[in-house]
C-alpha cells in the first residue's frame, strides 16, 4: 500500500510540474501575441501619421501656388484696370449691409436668449428672435447711415 501511495504521489508531482511549465509557455505566448499586436497597431499609426504629413505638405504647396496665382492675377488685374480705366469701370461685389448683418445676429442672439430664459422654450425663442432682429436691424441702420 505504501508503494502504491508513493507511486501516486510521484506521478501527481510529475504531472503538476509538467502543467506549470506548459502554463508558463502559454502565458509567454499570450504576452508575445499582445506585444506583436501592439507593434502592428503602432506601425499602422506611424503609417497614418506619415500619410497625414504627406497630405498636409501637399495642401501647403497647393495653398502657396494658389496664393501666388492670386497675387499674379491681382497684379495683372491692377495693370489692366489702370490701362483701361478710362473705358471701363470695375464693379465691386456688394456684400451684406450692416442692417442685414445686425438683424441676423440680433435674431440669433435673441432666439437663444429667449429659449434659455423663458419657461415656454418655443415661444421664448420666437419672441426673443423677433425682438433681437428688430434691435439688430435698428443698430445696423444707424451704422449704415454713419458710413454714408
């Protein structure tokens, strides 16, 4: 009986040693797999950064070329305008008037403030927008009259 228990003990000891070595190998493999996947992700990030730098440098070159073309065009336009100023007048593109800008800005600010302050959000936004547009248009009209 002693021999059987001794043999079982030795067999269990040998099996337990083999399993721990196998588990350590599995742990090492999983660590290596994690490191490998992190390396792949880092390589992808480096490729994306390089790609973005390339795009940015191409955009910078395109912007510089556009600026040079615009400068050349403005020089050509100025010289041709000076040469033909007696026959042709240049028309300036008309932008928004101060009245329109003031009404738009006032409506936006008034609507936002009315929605925040009022308990009935929809009504407050409408009333605030109308009041803001009126005040903004009045202020813009005053600015327009001073410019003239």
